[in-house]
C-alpha cells in the first residue's frame, strides 16, 4: 500500500493468541475487500505465547502490517503507540484482540467516511453475547452474520448528528474503545508518541480514547452507524485482565470522564442520567473498593466517588448502604441488610 489509507484498523495484542486468531479471521477478509482504502495494523506487546505463529499463518494469505515491541510497554502504551506511531489512515479504529467484527462492518464504516461529511468521530454500535457463544475462527471468517439483540445503542438509523445526540444512554459513554473510529490527528494532537504512564492511574491512562473525545468532540458533528460493527463475548468481571482495577475505573475514572464532558460544554441535563446510573448500578463495585483488599483504590477511592457525586446526597447514601451487602462485608453488617433487601424485593 503506497497511498494513505482512509481507515486504519488497529489491533493491540498481548498473549491471547487463540482470541487473536478469531479476531483476525473476522477482520482481514474485510480489509482485503477494500485494499487501498483500509489497512490492518497489529502491535504485539512482546507476547510469549503463540501470537507470532498465528500472525505468521495469516500473513501467508493476507497483507497487513505487524509491529512487535521489544518489551512490554503496558496496555495504554501499546494502544497509543499503534494509534500515533504505526497507523497511517485518516481515521483510526482500535479494536481489542478479543473483539469480533460483524459481516460488512468495514463497508458500512467506509460508506460513511466516504460521504465527505465534516466529522472527526464515528460512533459504532456494539452487540453483546455470552463468552460461551464465541465462534471459531472458521465461523467468524469475514465477520459474524448472526448478531445478538443485546446492543450498546438503541439507534436504528445511521446518520450525521450533533455529538451530544450520541450520549443517549448510561452505557454509551465511549469507554468502549471498539465503539468509535476517530480521526488520527486527534490522537496525534494528544500524544506525540506512545504514553508510558502507569495504566489505571487517571482517566487518560484508563480511557485514553474517551478522554480525547470528551476534550475535542462536544459541539461538533459526528457520524453514527446503527448496525452493530462488533460483537463482544462477555466474560464475568472477575475474569477481566484488569479485574484488580475494575472498581476504581468504573467508579472514579468513569465519573471523572463524565465530568470532563460537562467541563467541555455538554449540558448537565444530558449527563445527569449517567451520574444516576453510577449511583444506582455500581453498588457491587463500591463494595469492592471498601471490602475487597485485592481491589485497587480502597476507602479513599470510595470517598472520592461520593464527593464527586455529592449533588445527589440521598442516592449516594443508598449506594453506600447497598455496598454494605457486598459478599466480603462483615456478616454482622451484611446479613441484616441482605434480609431487609430481600423483604423489600418481595413486597
């Protein structure tokens, strides 16, 4: 490929060869279909498993670019490196090595990018299924065709919309990296090279893509594709590679991200359902901060979360009461509260 592509599909990977195999099976046939407009770029974070063998096998049939770090530079380092140093497209779509594209996902994205609309961001819909439903590489070849009904966005029409219209529900906050394609210049304005800061120590080192969106996209137009582009085969929270940091990330850093949207012009009325969601649906994670000694953050992070949402005092109080029913809470506190909770549910 000699000319600059319109789109770079970037896949940072580390020690998940079996999952990467399925991911590449779904991606590469779609890339070849649009050779010249699309490139696939893999950044291997010094894997020690069969990742190199999987890549070599696909290189026998497909043309794509591969880079291997001489040492593990961390998840955020690998993400930012492939986006700002290796990608060559006008737009960058970062997907995980465990993500699986749907059939014709790349074509739908290209149709919107070719339209000439003055946009820097395309929001992509996502479908979710159980990890037990993950297809084989053969079944995923060219993208999965059977798409689950559980989806990130409720949108049914692909269109160009004001950015604020994309904030249409508590889950659609762009913390999901694979749910957006963003102009590469935005990445390069934020990072001149790979970010080697410690992961999970700030919004930027947890959700670097979402932080860029919050800083640069409010008030602008964005693209929206209603048909799911990716299927995520969900694992239980404790099986995430970043499980230790999950409670800290989804409570403190996600709430800080929401505040960033407001600071850059998104009205509080738009963000209010997100804050309420944080308080009504994150009691287990709050309990992790307080009672789970394996969880990063601890009491200090729990208090920080409460302070950030102090404008909702009664909801904060309720969230902390529910957190006291956490499995690792002292039984003398948790058992009576669990019984009260069950009685309330029955009534």
